[in-house]
């Protein structure tokens, strides 16, 4: 099997106090959960997770996208991820259903052909309920290949068992759950079957140095951690710092695997277990290349965050109707227009003049400086930019007012005008930003995906305003 050559996790910026959710039903809770912004969905979360290793993604032989909350039905959401990441047109792209088990399936499928696995989810539930309180939003991406492998896939194993633990009808906002104890007992049984299978495949339990368990059944997770601690003789991992993440559905195996890789050193044996309608396992061995593949760690991302109020969360999720804009409704996004402008719209492509070197976005018919007509294609993705000028509009409609618009200049040249997102207050000239794939207006069920810009993590951590 190929191994993991690059990986990254992504956690949205916003945090919701669990106690605010529990208070809706007269209950109490501690901690926070992660919340995607009003202009994010699972497609944009998935793109954000893969952006840190955008150039490497071009070698992917396939794309497997897993989520329980797809932005579209019928239409392939992975095709939008494919366009935004500028992947090769001849590779297959696949959406993996709406089941929690899809996350592991994406990893296993990508591992078999050197593909890209993108796991992204946004979990909610009934208002004030446990799923809404303990869920979370997040994503992770993994590129598999044969060269410069950071973590070799030693083996995988699966056990399937049909029993009713968690389910949701297509029209329901939240899941239904059978008594948790019943599900935990069944998962305990399939876990034993899975461990026996791993031993038969030559896995030495005592060689495992780190492990993680992904499941929506809290009892099953606790039981599995206890069993694996005895089975492997490895130190039980400290998951308390991951509590603020919440359960991120189909993305849970991905973010936990990213956390394992964040902490691992060379020549460690890692074990990832998922419990969903059975049990799955992936065993990996890290290599010397691991250190060079790391981006920002999952836990460092979790350490950041901006609080939002529960009513704001409900408006962002469309659970409560906010005030409509006092202006004509926006027009439906045009499919032909999006197709004609797809290189700029989805890949932020422009051109560098071959005569004078001037960069323009999008690709122009003639150079704005020397009027030449030949260009080399460039992209703003992967670049940092600086705010040239900005305006804060308190009158324009936005689900998260005020609307902030700016002209930004890329480090390699060229400017674009775009909306700024994930900002606090008024941006200043010179602030560092990076492109971020977000959802614009949605009309008649059509999502207008566009590139915006957000402050860099380094800029936020520096305390600049």
C-alpha cells in the first residue's frame, strides 16, 4: 500500500459555549464546541484542510470526499473540491454517502491507489440536544503516495455488524440514538473480533505506541480506550484537550489520525480504530519524513477561537430565520457564467505578462501595463497577501454584519478585490491575509462558491489589529 505523504487538519475559528446550548432545555454543560462560520459548509471546510499542501495534491490519483452533511444531493460535492484544489481532470472523484463510517472508507480507499482523502463535517442536532451540544465542525485531508512517505500503511482490517445504534431520516434535523449501553456492548464485541483479525495479520499489539478511537458512542469510546491500553500496553492518550473539538462526524477519524501524527516521532506504530456499524482499523508506521510534512497541529488550532452566541449560531445554521435584507433578492448564480470563468472562480487563476512581468487577476486579454497579449498562468492560492485598502460596510446585507471588503495584493504581484471573513473590527492597511474558499450567496439551492480572504494565523497570534 502507499502511505501518507502529506496531511493537515482544519478547525473553524468560532466557538460556542456548550452551556448556552444546554440552557435551552434547562440543563448545564461545560466546555465549548467548534462552529463553522456562516459562509462555510463541508465542501469549503474540506478545501481548507487540503490547502496547506496544495502543490502536492496535484499528484493525487483519486479524490474521496466523506461527510454526513453534503452541501448538495445528486451533485458530486467532491467535484467542487477537485476544482478548488486544481486537481488533474483525468482522476475519479467520489462522494462517500452520509454515514459516519464514510470517513474511514475515504482513508482506506485513498490508501489503495495513492489518492487524496478529504473528510469534513458539520454536526448539529435537535435544538438544545446532546448532538448539538457535543457535536463539532472540522476537517482533515490526507494525501497517499509512494514517495517520501511519512507514515506507511502496515495493514487495515474491518468487521461489519448490523445493529441499531444511531440513525437519521433524510428529513430530520437531528439523529436518533438507541440506549447507549446497548450500542457499547455491541461495539465491545466487534472490537474483540477486530483485534483478533489484526493479530492474524501479523500485528504485534505491544509494538503499538499510540492509538485513537473514533465513535459517536461515548460509552463505546471509553470502553475501547481501556481495552486498547491493556492490549497494546501503550499509555492511554490524553484526550481532554480534544474535548473542545466536539464529535465531528465522518471527519472524526481524520482529525484523530492527524492528532496522532502531530505527536508521533519516527518509527512509531500508530493504531486508528473507528466504531460505526462495525469496526475498522488502520495501522501505520511513521518514518523520518514525518517531521517535514507537518503543518499547524490540530491542538494549536483548537487553542484559538472566537466566541459566538447561541442565537447567532442558530441563524447561521438556518434554524432561526433572521431579518431579510431590505433590498431586492440576489439573482440566481449562473451556471454558464461560472463555467466560462471557472479558472478564476474556482482556482483563483490569473496571468503574468511575458513581456513586463505584471500580474493580473483574472487572466486579462491584454496586459494592463504594456498591452502585450501573452501570459503565463499564475494562481493566488498558497500565497500570502497584504491589505491595500479596506472598507467596513454597515448597510450592505451580511449574515454576519458588517460586511468587510478589501483590495489585497499578493506577494508575487497582482491584486484582487474580495470580501474579508473571520475578521474582528476594522482591518488595517498592511494586514496579512490568505485566500480562503467560502460560500457566497445561495439562491434556489445553488451555492455560489467564491474566494475570500481571512487573516493569517500568525497575524492573529501577534495581537495585531
